[in-house]
C-alpha cells in the first residue's frame, strides 16, 4: 500500500538520483514511475546480463526492414509489435496509395520519421512533414500521397487516443492542442474511374468496400472527433535543473494500456552531482518501445531509425560507460539533444517474426 513514510536502509545518497559516489541506482516501481517505488543502490551494472528466452531486449534498425508498401504501391505497412491493446507498424511509402483505407479496430497515431506529403481524409487534406504526429480517428477514411519517400512509425490502439488529463501545469503543457493543424472540408469529385477501393484494416481482415462515387465527398463537418497533425517542434518540454525527470512527464497522448511520449531537446540538469541520464529500471508494469528519431546524447550521435524494445521486468538503461562519460563531460555540454519517441504498453508486446529476424542482439 502507498504511504507517506519512505524508509531508508543501508548506504544511500542524500538526494534521489544524484551524488551516487560509485553506486548504481536502480528503481523498482509500480505504475510506470507514478506508484509505489523503491530505489535500490547497487555495486554493479544491472543491465550486464545475457538473456535466454522470450523476455529479452530487442534492438532493430528499421531502415533494414522491408514493409510491403516500400516497393508496392498497393502494399501494406509491416507489423512490428502487437498485444491486445495496440499494434505498432512501420510504413515506408514513396508512391501514392491507389486505394483508400480505414483502420476500424481503433484510433491511429503516425509519427513522420522521414519524408513529406499529403493525406486526403474525409475531413479534408492534411499536409505532413518530418517530426509530425498524424492523428486519425477510428474508421476515418484516408489516403496517403507522398511528395518524398515517407517513413511512418504507426501506433494503432484498440481504444481511442486521448489527450492526458491536465495536471498542475494546466491544459497546455506539455502538449498544447491549440498548436494542432486541423483540416478544412474539401470534397473530391469523381476522377472518372468505375469504382473506388476502400480497405478496412481489422482483426481477421482485411475487408474491401467498392464505391461507385468518390468516398471523400464530405462538404462540411462539425464536432470534436477529427484528424490533425502536430509537430514535435511545438511540444513544450518540461525540465528540471536538480533532478532527471521521469518519462511520464513527457506524455503526449494515451489510450487504454498505451502511452505515447516525446523525449526532445532540452537544457541539461545543471545542479552538480545530478545524474543526467535515466536511472536503471525494469519498468515493472509496462513494456517500453523507444524509437530514435535523431539527435545526440552528450556528443554521442543517436542512430536514426533504431527501435528498441525493453520488456517489463527486465533491466534496461544507458550502459555504465555512457553514464561515466556524461559525468566526465559535465562542463562540455549544457543541453540534451535527443529526439526519441517512446511507447509504453501495459500488456506485453509480442515482436513480429521480421523484428526477431533482424534483432541486432542476435547477430
């Protein structure tokens, strides 16, 4: 049970996640950093293990994966991970979709890793660019028209994505919805084809509908359920000089069992002795996906397109050499220049065969 009494036993630093003096801090907490917690101070790196079995970290370079839509205009995105609450997919499209699509099992969030272009939707057209989040409501009809080859990390929830409830900072921090781009209605007329293909993506599917009229014929709309884009450049990063803040501070949107976060450039912690890298943890109640969009971490370039999966209950975190370097280079860097998209899921994620076949840790 939760208590206002927090015990301290054995050798511990005075401040949380600071002044470690050779110790390795390892957090064992519930509720993804918001529930009961214990910080264990170890003498050895808890990520120094060899894993055998399905609950092991997976790292894959998404640039090496081959979604069907990368070479076939009529192809589909590639499934990366799944559980009963969500599916995580990869798309790399350079050609216009010759069909229209509806994801009917839940809302869809797409992150634009590379490329630019336009989406035609029932609500109107939406342009997209690198760093955009694209939100598409469940069962919304749309089509993608890339201007340049576009890599999308796609997260489909089996529930609806929602803006997190406002906390003490109010409704505009860190995600200010007033910065979202919302389409204006623009009905499209028939281009002369005999029928229009609309694919319904769903469990047990797909199903295909054929219309003799253009499916994007909406002349007006009203309400509070609509697609939008939002660029990470508009995300208001919350910072602290004294302590490295937990990932939950950077929450962007959430659905049942699914939490999406933006880790973006920010000032580095400045109070001497403070650890600038996330502490070791095993995120007891959540699987973690980290997608490296770009940037660097105290002078070390982050590989764009790298995707890491850390199963709940298994230690993960930056290696000890990276932590030692961050301390040694304290005076050389006053900012953190990373761009990482994170997805936490309450239920365990199952990697697809393609992900396991390309796992960097197994080669």
